[in-house]
């Protein structure tokens, strides 16, 4: 009842002090020792000496995402996408944005630990040395290394070095969200493990089977860009606009983007796939409307259609998809295959083998590198117990996590922004990772850690990576190519070659286990990676914890997601706690009803219930791994569920999801649009008369256009804005009070039936009204207009009456009800020096990234030229994977934003209030199979 | 002697008695009269033939100054000194200036009325000869006093006191002049 | 003979006395002055004082914690950025209005019965407006900068934004409290002189002597006093109407559905008098028995106040009806929704409670038996006080929690500190009032003497 912010307790105090110590010694601006190279062609917003950009890559599950890191006086502050990188094309997802906060996280591991007590690397090396001497004699038998998925050529080369010293040493990979079944599926279809590469820009018809290719598949940011490119009425003729069919259990942003969505339990996908296959091959017409529609579309779009299957589906389903694509002649057109960038899992030894060996006591020394199996391994393997039978266990990780507490030795790992290495993108393209800053907390990069096993033959990141590429580039060309690779963020010509069509002869279907019939009455439990904390590894990143998860708008917790009907049958509602039982294992989780979720199924997102990762992330949500077995990593049937009569509060940022007939999001079908280009216009759009004369904006007149048709609701804009503008996180209790601070929020609306809703997303920043209601009621002129029409907020003048917020019809203003800024040295070092940090009691809001406009103005004035169109990118615009946000000068007739606003789809929010917003929207366009399903 | 005293004071028990005494005094030519009453007695001012009060004029001036000042302040600060686009409204959005103008007009008038009252009445003045008059503390309870000032042309302590006694007051006393130094 | 002479003053057109019992200038003066000078007060007074002091302490704690921590300790949120503080503000200002109405407007229309209640009503005004004036300052995010709303040449070279109703508030409220204090003090001067002259204790003589500013009751002073007092009343009358009109503009100027309405100024003024007279009764009825003032504050006064209260209640009822009519007849979907939501939304119960308290129950006052029963009037008055507070809460919070974009809809849940601030301010108000009754004449002696003049009372 009393909203008292937590007083600084002893633990927090110790953290603060240690952070202070860690950083006191020239920490923040500590440059890496080796020469790092700034980004080649400076992105426009780079002008001004304050900020430098460096190209590097961030990996998840081994797949690299090329990024540019903004660095102020040697302090990395912001992540941008790398336009040259195939997985980025200049954009990022929300998770990449969060990584810079992870870098500065004061909760990161800071010291070598022996059984959780501070020790030293020397002591470790001494103990390890003794063991290794023994192991060497035994050819390394009993020496095992466990890592997450790895795509680093240098790491592979280094491992060969280890094998040379210890021939019998073994390397194991484990990823909670793995690509194994994808590769296995390819093996089933083509006889070898392959990675499919999709070309959504060439696909007219896309059938996504439990495949969240917009939100989670490797390369999803790139895929989102390609997908959106085929749905712009301005550039794609109505007849050619792509149509997306999606069948999925838990609604994802891919399902939300679909023209035809079908709620299907993950376990029923296989049957669905088989039906499609047979319907295609035998020209039979299915009774199921969705299947019939999909099949008819696929069959008439041979060579320009695509069936995509998610990594959660068993190999058989992937094989079916491959056969269908082959049959439709899509292979080589809309889908290609390459050698898996993270290597073929069958090359390494399986994780299960490792655990069995551990249990058998055959493991002498185990190095766990950047992996947290004690938390996320399949529960039935009993990894934790097995670990105790390993003589010397050594863990290297960013945090003192669950595994770090279970092993004998822990070594703090360097962050990806603190290390030299290399990594492959989803298409095989290599990026050389260069450090933005020397390790903040004395971390050791993964090459150093692996080198612990090869005393005398250590491989240092910098030299190691250079050696790797010397071999590739050749001695003479090396320096120039090395420089060029660092500068551009990609190593030219490293994209994997597509497998030749001739080598891709799909084998006939192996009569494998016949799929469960869709009528199966067993309840299904479905696991999916969390949209923000992924498999749990980002649990301690406050930005990601507080980023509303698309489609649930939940923050800080995961929950048992289910359909309304399922909840009614259980007689539970939101926040009621249910007990989910699989075999003799149980988990208690709060219910959250998700319209459009498949019936008779419950989805748990991974990544909750961390027991050890830091102040921010511990005990958030429920631990789905407690129910996840080796046999059923993604879904299982036969779950039991019951209400336990308790309640658990959840924090959502949007309690209400219907439009109430107010149509904030306008949707038209592509056919309507073809018939009438102005189908998205309404009577209320007519410019309303006003008593007041218009202000003249003779210089620039900044404006923004947001294409709701392109927006996929991923939330990258929200967190990019948070990073750019030093927006604090407020914590679960404050979010529950409705006090979240995001300057640009992504609203989610649902229309239609609750079991098959049409979902629409709408990013809402400040509208920058020319007749701003907020300004008129501000008594102290803290909210005023500047000469270029931006509604600016003068923080140091604001006294906090909050009248402006009441009077803002869009409710985009955010108020510092309490002191939300965590004043910790490392977090302060992350902040953008060009943006004021707001104190308690003042109002704040989006200002079109004024600091970026100023930066561009200074640059243009120095070079004595006008600011060019596209020179100023707002943070949200820069991050957006689908380029849904366009920003620029409305006074420039040729500007992109002007062009966007000339579209007949253009409309302003609540135009009838005559606030004259500078930010306007482009109506959403759907392309359903037939008129009957149109909005 | 007359210079040494403030005046002769007659004490009455009722407003009527005082009023008739005042009228009698005026008729018999006394001009420098003062009347002290525990409440505002109807007709007393008329009986004393007092000039009309200047309070209304002062109040009017105060109101005009307050209102005009307020409007000028708003116009000057919003249009001349700190012109800024606030909500797309014109700089001189005079209709929005009216509330403050009205309030300050009222404030000006009220301050003028109160200030005028004090100044014209010569208050605060804690020390005054009449307080030395015996029984004068009853002037604020239930007694009514008529004072013939020594500065009156016809004034003579003995004769004036005698004359007053004929009016049938409760008593007649001489009020000494303020002790100087 | 004086006994026969002493009479009973009757109010115009009524047989009920506005001054019961037989009194003379002297005895009236003594009876009223002795409350102040002799300090004879029963346990009731001390218990009341103790409770008031306790809540005042709570208020101080709540405010201190607020300043140290921030408005986040309250339930305010997005979208409900205003809640208890502003509700209290509007409610307290409204209560103030009855005092001015009684002392100014009833004076202008020469209502005799006003004489024995205007003094304490004015005091009620001053203390209520003081409480009201605190609220907008407390609710600021950075209260220590509240003076930025006042125009002065500051180092930032910035001036207040004159189009903001909050700036109008500053002028309206400060003018209102200053004028109220001047008006009140002017009326007090003769009485302070009386106390000065009647006081036996030295400190009383000195204190009241200083406060009386040397008032002598000279005919010229009385002449100027009368004209100034009348002018003050003439100024206070439009002022009191303007003040709550300006307060209503805090909402009417805004575009929130449920706020943006032209009926607000008259609606708010009527509501203000309604709650103000309710509070006046709530105070008068216990006070007359605690200090045995039944002879001065007679059933006549109570029933007259009740009648005015009823009249205001009817205007308020009419306003409720007009709000609904506007929404129904108008073409604004947001306004329509706001009204439906007000009646049947999550906070629907508040709407119906408001109707019960402010529309239904006050109708009992039509009955003479109810009007003449102090107990019944007290009960009704308290109900109306609650109803009017809820009405302001309804207008502010219930309108805010669901405005234009459904995505931003939210709710409001008060915290302990919200309640502490409300009841704390009530306690502080009560404390001020009790001290006032103890140290200053709660009834104007000079005016009572004048009233009694009609009784031709002479005592020897």
C-alpha cells in the first residue's frame, strides 16, 4: 500500500562501492590496448567529435548480428545496426539494444571464484596445471569443454589446437533454444545438415508453421525487412502483395502480421503439415478453410511461395516443408541452403552424452564456457547432480549464475563488447568482433579462457583472430583487408555459398512416427523463448525486463499463457495461480489469457525464475526449465493443470485491448485499397477550422510518419529510445501503478473474436502537435514549441503540475513520480552525455531526439550546407527492422516523410481534436485470402 | 488651561441620548465635536454633519490600478519580453488574460479600501488622549461618549462642562491633553 | 424595568427569533467576550482539540514524507495524474465559499440573521482556503519551486504562462484569501478593542491592544468603517463567484471528456456553496452547544442555512442533469462514453453514491421538522460534505482514468498517504478553528450590539 522506494540496503551498498572501486581507476574511458578501427562510412548521425562508432557483432546462439556501437570518450553508450551486415541492414531487434546495458551491469561477475569465494587466476592455473599434466598423459581423455553454439572460426581453430594437445578431449555444445531439429530435418530431407536461408523478398505466399521468422529465427531482423518490402502498397502492386499464412500455438508477432492466422497447438503442426503436403500432391481439397486457402495459394504460386517451419518443430516437419518447397520449385528461389554457420551438431559430441559421462564419473575436468546448464539444461538429465561427480569443474560466464555457484571454479567472462573474436551471421558472413572498451570487471575473453587448457600455447584474442584471418587473407593483403573488415563490420566474401540445386534431391518421406491426431484431447505444454529475456541469459538487463512483451504487454514476469476458453474451463482468470504438472514435476505459474492462443494448450516462456544472476533478474517469473525434458524441448502433451487458489500480481502496461470503435489503428484490405485508394480516409480527417492563425515555420519543420503496415510490434523502437534518451526503468511495482517511462510505446489492439483476433500494433511517441494541448495548460512555460515545431519539454523549468499529461489525449507524457534513476557509477557511465538525466518530479517525453537534430545542425553548419533529408535518424527510426518510421523535414518537398504523408493511407490520431499532430500514421493493409475474412 | 486639556467628555447610556446630545450641541453652536460609540449608530454621522467618506473613491482607484497593471503585466511579458509559441496560440491571447486581470482588480480595490480605512482613521495609533478618560473602556461595551474638543471656538472647560451636564449624561469629565515628552 | 425593556429581535418576515433570550449591549458583550477572556471550556472542547491536534500531526508527517520522497507516495499514476490532492483542493475552496456568501452577500441583501454567524463563517472560509491553497503546492512534483507560478523578474528571464488555468488559480486563490482576511480583520477591529478594554490579564490587554490598532469607536471612524465594510462586501461578492469559476476552469479548459464543458463555472459555484453551507452547519451545530451559544445561533439560523443549502443542492442537481443531457444530445462519442463510464464503469458506485448524498437526501430539508431539528441537519450536512467530496473525485479521477485512447486506460488506487493527507487537512482545519473560537470572538460583538439596538436595551 505504501509506495516507498527500496532504501539502499547493505547488499546494494556493497555493489555500489565495488562498482565505484572497479571504475575508479580510469575505468569508464579505458581504451582497449590493441588498435580498434572506427566504422567506415559514418552513419549520418555520427557527425560531431563527441560520438564515434565502431563496427562489431553481437551473437546469440552463435549467430552474429552486425552492429555499430556508439562510443562517447571511450564509453559504449548505444547500439545501432550495421547497414553493411546481412543480418542487420542497419537495424536491430530489441535484444541487441539491451546488450549495452548488460555490458555496464554492476551485477556482472568481477572475480575468480573458488566455491563462491574470491580467489585468483594464479591459484586456478596452479590447480589446473597439475590436472592438465595428468590429462596430457592420458591423451586428454576426461577433458571436456561445454559451450553454447559457436560460429567463431578462430574458436574452431583454437579448439583444433586443444585437440592437438589432448587428442581425446571432447567439445560439446548446448543451446536451450537450439537449431538441432532444423539441421536434423535437413539431414532427413537431403541427407546432410543444412541451414535454410529464406528470401521473403521473393515470396508472394508464405506459410509459417510455428515459425516466428519476424521475432526469433536467426536473421529475423533481416527477414522482417524483406517481408515488409513486399507489403508496401506504394511500391508493390495489389496483385503482387505477399500473403502470410501462420499456424502457431502461442501468438507471436509473426502471427500478428499474418493475413490468415490459425491457432494450432505445436503438437498438431506436424499433422497440419502432412495435410498440406498431401493436399498439394494429390490435388485434394481440404475441408479446413485455412488449409484449403493456403494450399490453393501455394499451388498457384510455384517458385514464389515459401513454407517455413520453426526450430521448435521436430525434424520430420522440417523435412515435410523441404519436400513441399522442393515440389513447388521454391528451392533456389525463395529458399536456399548453406552449411550451418554454427557447424553441424553431429560433429561435436551431444550434450546428453556429456551428462551421461558425468554421471558415470568419467569426466575429470570440465570447462563450461559461457553456458548455464545448471539452470537451463533439460531437467531430466540431472545436470546439477552430475556436476558434483566431476573432479574439476570450471565455469566462465558474465554473471555468477546458477552454474557458477555449482562449480568448483568460476572465471568472469569478458562481454562481447570487451573482446576480440569473430562470428558468423545466419548466412555465414563473418564479422570480426573488436572490443569497445577494455574489460570493465576484469573479465577474460573466451579465447583466454580456452587457453587456460593449453599452458604455454595460449591464444590471445587479438593475435589469435589476426592469425586466423592471415591464413584467409594472405600476408600481403592482410593489413588492408583487416582494416577494411574492422571498418565495415563484415569480412567481404565470407557469406556461405548456396548448395547447388542438383545436390538437393529431397528423399521420399520416411514413414516416421505418425503425428498425433489434432483431436487428441491431451493438454499440451508448449515452451518458447521469451521475447525479451530469451532463454534467461538477459534476465538481469532491466531494459529488457521492463520492455513490454509483444502480444501480452507483460513486463518483469512470464506466465502460463492460455486461451480464454481454456481459462474458463479451468475457472481461472488473469493472475490466478495454476499448478502445471508433467509426470511428477510441477510448477506454479500465474495465468495470463492471450486471445488467439491455441485451445487445450499452455505456453510457458523460457527464461523466468532465475535463481542467481543479479539484483534485477532474480526470481522474475517462473522457471519453465523445471518441466522441460530432453525428449520434449519445445512441446509435450499430457500436461496436467489445476488452479491452486492463489493469486500472483502481474505487471502489464496495457490493461485494455479493444479499440472501442475509436479506430486508433485503421485497417484496409489491399483489395479495398485497389478499388479506392482513399479507403483509409475518414470524414474526421478534413482539416478543422481554428480560431487561431497558423504559426509559420520558415526553417525546418520536423515531422514523422509511422507505417502501421510495416510495423511488426517487436519493440525495438521502445528500447532504442530508452537507450538513447537515458530513460530509467521503474520496476514491477511502479509498472503495476502505470508509471512506466517509455517515450515511445507500442500499443496492441485486438479486433474480432477473442479466439481468432486480428491484432494490430501502433507505436505511439509524442505527436508533436502544432496546437499542443499540453503547452496551453503549463503554468511555467516548461512545455513550449521551438522554432522548428518540436514540442519541447524544459526539464529544469518543470515544476510537475502534471496538467500537461492530463491534457494530452495521446497520454505520451511520462512523469518521474519518484527518483527512478539508479545512481550507480557503471550505469551512469552508460548514459548518453547529450541527454539530461531527469530528476524526481519533472515531466518528460519524446522530443524527436532533439540532440540528434542538434548534432546534424552543428555538422551542417560547420560544412556550411543544409541538413540533408535522412541525415537525422531518430533512435526509434534507426532501430526499426522494417523501416516503419520515417522522420524528416516537412518543409522539404522531396523529403521521404513528405512523400509518406502524401500517401492516401496517411492519417493522424484523434484528428477530430484538431491538435494538428506532426506525427501521422499510414493505415495497416491486410491481404486475406478472400473478402469474407476482411476487417 | 484650555491648551492643557483635550476636551470635555460627556458619557451617555444609550445611542438616543448621545444623538440628541449631539444635535443639541450642534444647535448651540459647538463645531469641534467627537462622538465615541460601541457600534456604528444610525444617524450619528448626519447629526455630526460629517462630510461623505472618501473611501469609495480610493477603492475605485485601487481597483483600476490593480486591473490595468495586471493586464499590462500579462501583455508585456507574453508579447514583448518573452514571446514564445505556446500551443499555437497567439502571443496576445487577451481573452486568456482576463481572469488574472479581474482577480488583481479586486485585490487592488480591497487593499485600497482597507489601507484607506487605516490611513484616514490615522490607525494604528495605540496611544491617544481619550483613553485617559475615566470609564472610557466602556466606550467599546455599552457607553456613548460626546467630546467637545478644546480647540472649539466656544470651548471653555467650566462652561462647556456645565452645559453638557444639562443634557443629563451619566457623567461629565475633562480629558487631559496627551502628556508630551 | 430594564428586563421588560430588553426585547427579542425577530428576523424579517418570520416569527422565529434570530436572537433568543433578553440581552443588552453589556450582557451580549460580556457573554461573547467571556468565552475568549475567561477560558471556561468543558471537556468536549479539550477532546475535540486533542483529536484535531493528533490529525494535524499526521498531516505534518504525511507532508514531510511527501517532500522527502515525492508524489509517488500517492496513488497518482498515468493516466490519473491528478487525484486526491486536487479533489481536496476543489472541495476545500468550495467550503470557503459559504463564509463569504454569508458575510458578504447576505450583508448586501440586509439579512439580519447573518449577524451572529458571519464571524465564524468567515473564519471557516479563511482556514478552508488555507487548506485548499496547500493542496496544489503539495501535489507538485517539485513543490519547492511553486513560486515559479508567480510573476517576478527571475534569473531565467521566464514568466508564468498566462494561458494556464493554474496561473489563474494562483491569482484567484491568493486574492481570495487576502481579501477574506482583510474583510475578517476589519470586522474584528472593534471587537478587539472591546477585548482590549475588557481584558483583566496583562498579556491579553497587550495582545488585543496591539491587534485593535488603537480603535476608539469615533464617529468618523465608524462612518469610514461602514463604507469600507460595505465596499469589501461588494468586492467579495463577485470575487467569491469568480474564484470557483476559475477553479472549474482548471478542468473546463482541459480537453478530457467529462471536464471539457461550459456548464462548469456555475455548476462549481453552486456546488461550492452547497458544500460550504453543509460545512457551516457541521461546525455551527456542535459549536453552539459546546460554547452554549444557542441564544445567538438559533434554530432560525440553522433552518435558513439549510434552506440556502437546499437551493444550491437543487442547482447542483440541475447541473448533473445538464451534463447527462449534453452528452446524450451532443455528438461527441468521447463525452457520451465518459458519462456512461461514470455511471456504469469501474467507479460507477461513486456516481450513484453522489446522487444519493447530493440529490436524494437533501430533499429531506423540505420538511420543516427536519429543518428545525439540529441533529437531523447535522447528519444531512455531513452526508453532503461526503457527497460533494466524492463528486469532485468523480469529476477528476473517473474522467481521467478512461480518456481518448483505450490503450492508455488505467485506474487509480489511493495509498495510505492519500488518506493521511485528506484527514490530516481536516484535522488541521479543525485545530485552527478551535483555536480561533478560543482566542477570538466567534460572534461579532459590535454587530450584535447594533442588532440589539432595536431592543433599546439600557443597563445601569
